[in-house]
C-alpha cells in the first residue's frame, strides 16, 4: 500500500498527539526491513509494510528535548543546527540566522567539532580575506587575476563554512534533522560529549542520540513541525535568560560600595 493511502486519524492517538502532528505526517516511519531493532518501542503498527510511529513516544521525546534546549539557551549555550537535505536546508538556515546561531546546510566538514581549532583558523581566514577584498587593501599587493582567484576562493569557503562564522567555540548542543544523513556530525558530537537533539526516524540508532524526537524526517511539513517546536524552545530560553540577566543587573545596582570616612589629620 503506498504511503499516501495510509490514513491515521486522531482517534488512533486519543491522548497522545495533536492534530498538527497527524496533518504534518509525523507518524510516517520506514519500511519494516529498514527499521532499527532498537526503535521497535517507537512503532505503533505496520500498514502495508510501512511502520507507523507511536506519536505518544514522539511527544515524550519532544518534551524532553525542548526542555533541555530551553535550559541550555537560558544558560547562554551555543546551538549548532545541521540539515543538508533539500527539505531542511532553507528552514534550518532561517532558524539559525534568526537566533544568530551557527549552521551547516551544505556539506559537513570532517573535524568541525573534533578539530575545532583548525576550523576556526579557516573561518578567520575567510573573514579576513573577504574584509580585505571589500576594503581594497589588496589592490596594491596582488594582480587583478590573483584578486579574482581570491574572490572565487571566498565564495567557495562561504558555501562550505559561511554558516560557521557564528561558531566562536565548540557548540553546547547539536540539533540535527536526520542523524543517518549526518552520522559524521553525530559521531563527532558523541566523541566530544556534546548532546544531540535529532528528528530521527525508526531507521536511526537511538543510542547515538541523547534526545531523539522520532518522526518523519523526509517531508517538509514534518521538518517544519519539528523546527517550529525548536524555535519555541529557543525563544523561551532567550526570554528567560533576559529576565535572569536583568535581575542580576538590578541586584548589582542595589549593592552600593561602602564609603570609608576620610581620616582626619
């Protein structure tokens, strides 16, 4: 039975899922032959060979993920967003830029996390070369052809690492759409003890993901649903951080330095 013929109604999830999850098609899993055995607990049923995801489990995972993310953002944490599939590229970049966070929407560069010092040098080189070209500082140092070659190099580097210019240090959290597509990124995060939040389908290995949100990670609607929840958590975390910083400033202002009397002669 083709996926589009499979119908899941609200009654299938009496207390577990919202209508928006069903409309977004979050419940679509993978073919049974592709399902990771460790993900069997996330499967509600199988229809026509296609696994139907238990949205109650999805909501449980989402609740844990957004709560963790909100607290990290509240503490000033840096979040690296990753989504190189066509359906994820534009929304991932838009989300990251909205919060001035780093992102990867093209190719993940090996060592982005595990060899951060080298990556940082390459990003600084990109920034400096671009600034020099824009200011005209290189006019007297290089020929026209050399400057054109440098401009091409800048464009190439912008595609590869332009989204990493807002990555001043190793990220505190990695948010990924489809960990199977970005296994190198997930492995690097695991190696460096960086928590991973991922929209993962039933063909993923949950042991690689600290906060799995199990659902359809191929369709635009499902990805938008997931990222919408991430955006809400980011906004809440930022708002709470602003309150904490404001209270700290007010408390600091109330503490007046002790004025010692001037000794008389």
